[in-house]
């Protein structure tokens, strides 16, 4: 993509593609039909779902399989507030289906391997599964040996009962057995993100979606328990970058740093390098065939000359589009849009296509018809500098996502995004960096930000910090590697835990716990006991606390936000604890002897009366009331 001529005073910008940073996730629900019967969901849901709607929410508290959940094969039962699935052998891919057909959704669950026949055995979240469990289906898989190179997978089971594994990754720790792991998958059409304990582990662009598949849970060669299964509708714009996720990688004119731009070989190299999208330019030949070419002439990137619009398709197809780049590419041809889309459809990938230069409505209609004919409407994103081209595209195919290319920023990007029905606002990366404050309002309006054409790690880092969603780059494979490093980066979010007293602890008067707080990435730590200021490291004097429950709360703040934690402990009443209270009360020795004697003989009522009578005399006032109260508690048992 080339910047149109501009004044020397032009500002330059950068942006990114993909998902929300401080943005909301939501989900879409569409009724799934299997064998003519509607598939019901586990819980009541709105008649009309929309972004943010919880379509399924199941904690398995009823003690039986939820209504509408179809145990296809294997053993599935609900016990102790969890769903248990058992597969007797590694050859059995047992499943239970539920939910509705959704295009954009988040499926999450707490999963725990109870027993496994081997560390290679697995459990899965079903992303697109026929309600009757028939093939083909798509799953996001987790092995109990999650740290293996294929510990996590995206995979399809084909109609021929073969596996097609499209993506693999390793998790930061092994799920093992007996350990709860919170997992999720976010799906937008043919794209999905695998989320392991809150961190993105990998993504795919290779899903082949059905028109009626629902959600499911799978188990293989193991017994696995599930809890807190939810399905939430997501907003259709899956191009917003979620918190903690890396950029969407868009290969500028294919792998243009390694191969002749806008050719199928450049597309193949970009695909193998892990690019999420291929960015290319489309223009018509003299006879109206859309070709993939950036310049207005064929002079720079082929062995021919002339304006593309003055050459017929046959003349363009006769040109060598590779020898200019290197001898190994001699014979590469200028692809038609149809050829490029057919390659993406059969070999994988998505297209960010720029309508290059002025186009008539009929010329735009031809482009859209080619996309329809190649069955790629769900995998093409249209962008252009030309406002009219975007208007025509929306009129003819409102389902296609649109991006407005800009060399400089508009005075009000949100307003023009609304006017043109934009899915993304795509400015020059340097111009974006000069005015990063435009990102937040665009995200608030549900519009992604894709920056072009940014080729250095320093620029990527700056764009990541301001919340850019996607990067259009000539160095796609390097950005893929940079993204991988980002995923391994420790979280900078502050964390805090109260390690003492432990939550739920029961303590008697004789114990002297110390408030202990473990925090990371924190600059400040505040602690309260029953709402009153306290401090980490403080020794608790349980002789002065009332019997019953007490709550310690802490809040930490750091550069990346804040975190809180609470711990509730109970001061219990016991004979031993009361004895310690008497011996350390500071009472007159004669009073200590009298109270101890009554305690030993379990004369609790008499002990309470004695402590009350001697309060402020032989027994200090404050402790006398505690002794009397504990003694009365024991007298009632």
C-alpha cells in the first residue's frame, strides 16, 4: 500500500489490528437446529440475544444433566456440583453437546483431569459440533501434559474420521490431575483464540464453520470434571484486541520483504510465517477482471509496461511478475483476485483487500461478486483510501467489514467511522503515534485500529502500548515472533494474596498469627482488619478480639492497576483458649487462681459471674468482659 501524495507538513501515524484492550467481550446466539428439532440451552436466555448476552450458564447445582444437554457417547453424570465425563480408552472421543449455533462467542469452563490413562490424553471445548455429535467438528484441546509442544491444539475431526490439527502450542504449566484450570476459547467466524488461565496461548484462522453446529465438551482416555460452563455472545467485531493478546499480524502485499509482492508465492510465505491476514491491492484490467497489483502500471513489478487498466487479462497473465525480485521467482504471475481467493480458501488464510484507486460502482460490484463466487465473504476485509469505494461496498454487501485508510488522522475519526459503517480505522502508523488519544474513543465506539506500514520492533512496542489492534507490516514473520515473545512476557498486573491468617482459619485465644501479605507489581499496600486500618506484619492479639468472624482486607496498587484480596478467620471459644486468656490477663494472682479453679471444674457460669464482679478490681476491665463472654459461651454448650 502506498501513501497518496501529500504535503510535506503531513503527519504520519501507526495503528494495530485485532481486538479490544480495555474493551468488552460479548457473544452472539442463534438457534441451532438438529434433525428439525430446536436444541434448548441449559438456562433461560433472552428471546433475542445480543453482544454480552449469556447464552449458557451452568454450575451443575441441580444434581442432574441440564435440560438440553445431549450426552452423545461415553459416560456423563453430575455429582458434587460438577459434570463428570469419562472416556474408557484413547480411541473414544466422547462428547456432550449443548447451546446454540453462534458465529461470535466465548466458551469457557473450569476443567480438571480426575484420572488419565496417559499424559497425552485430553479434554476439549467443542467450538462447532453437530448437536448429534456427528463429524465434522472442531475442538480446542488441552492435554493433561499441557507443557508438551502439542499440549494445546486446534483440531478438526473430518467426515472421514481423520484428524486435521491446524495449530499447536504449549501451556506455561501442566494441567496434570486434580488441578482446576480455567480455559476459554473465543470464536469469530473462522478465527479463534485459545485462552489458558486468562492468557492467550494461540490463535487460528482455519476454522471451517457450519450453519448449525453448537458447543460441546469432549473427553478422551480420561475422566474429566467440568464446572462453571458459560457461553457468551461476542460482538461481531473480532478485530478488537483483547486485554493481554498480541497484535493481529497483517502481511503487507504478502511476504513482500521475502518474495515479489502481491503474488501467490508471497502469500504462501506469509501464510507459512504465521500471518493472520494477507493484505493485497485489487484493480481491474481493461476487460474488467480484478487483478492483484499495487501500482497503476505494471512497470515496476513485472517485465511489461503500461497502465493496468489499458491491458487485457490475457496480456497481464503473460507478464513475469517475479524476476524483478530475484531469479528464483522467474515465472511468477500477477494473480487475479479469484485466483488469490481460491488459494486462501483451499490452503488457509484471510484477505485484507485494498480497493486501489478510483472505482465505479460497477467495478466494486465485480469485486464483490468474485468474493461471493469464491465463497470467501466471511474471510475478506475491504479497505480503501477511496470513500466512494467503501460506500459502494456497504451498499452492495453490508456484511463485509470495512476499513478506511488514512495518511493523516481525521478531525473526528469516530464520526467518520459511524458515517461509513467502519469496522476498523486504518491510519499511517506514525500519524497514530503522534496522536494516540484517538485509540480509546474508537475502541469505545467498537472500531478497531489497524496501523500501516510498520516494520520495526521499536514501533511495534509503542503501538502496543497505546492499544493498537493490528499491524500491517512488510516483516510479518518477525512480528509473529515478536508476538510470541509478548505472550511469554510476565504479566505486569499487580497481584495480592493474604497468606496469614489463611482464609477460613479457626483460631483460639492462645494463637498469635501475624498478618502476612504476598504482593507482586505493587507500589502501595493497604490492610484493614474489620474495616479499621492495620498493617502487614502486625501480630494479632486474639485475646482482645471478640469471638466469631473477622475479616482482613488488602488492596495493592501498581503502574498497571490495582488488586484486592480478603481473608476471613474465626476466633473460636475453647477451654484451652480461655485458660490462656486467664493466665495472660494481668489479673491479681488470687483472681487468676479463683478463675483457673472454676475453669478446671467446668464451672463456666460461675466463672462468668466472677469475672463480671471483679472487672476493674482484681481483673482489668477489658479482659474481664472477654473472659466472661467466653465463659458464658462454654456454659451454653
